[in-house]
């Protein structure tokens, strides 16, 4: 079995807490990594703000970083499930 190399992240979101950013839960005995409720709340706040007003450049970049982290966690979860 060939395991794909992990992609590199460009950066982490500016407001990403260093502790408690990711939670792990078991789904059918397999550990799955997800953003913590604190991080999800922050993302939802940015998305809600985006619907009412344009985000600042810094907020857009932060939202893009969160999307990249989410994609990364999804990739890791696929690797773990398929291992």
C-alpha cells in the first residue's frame, strides 16, 4: 500500500488557538480529526459577517487559511480511514 505524502500548509489562521484547535472522535473505531467547537464558532462568525459586509483583507486571508486547514484535516482523515 502506498501512502500519499502529507501536503504542506502555507500558514495557520491568525486566531487559531495553539491548544484545543482540533478534537478527535471515534467513528466506527477510527479516529477522526475535526476542528474544535471554539474554532467552528469563529469560522461561523466570519462567515456570518461575510454575508452582511465585505470582510477585511486580513479576515479573508484568515478564512482562506481555515479552509486550507479543513482540507488538510479531511486529507488526514481519508488517509487514516484507508490505512
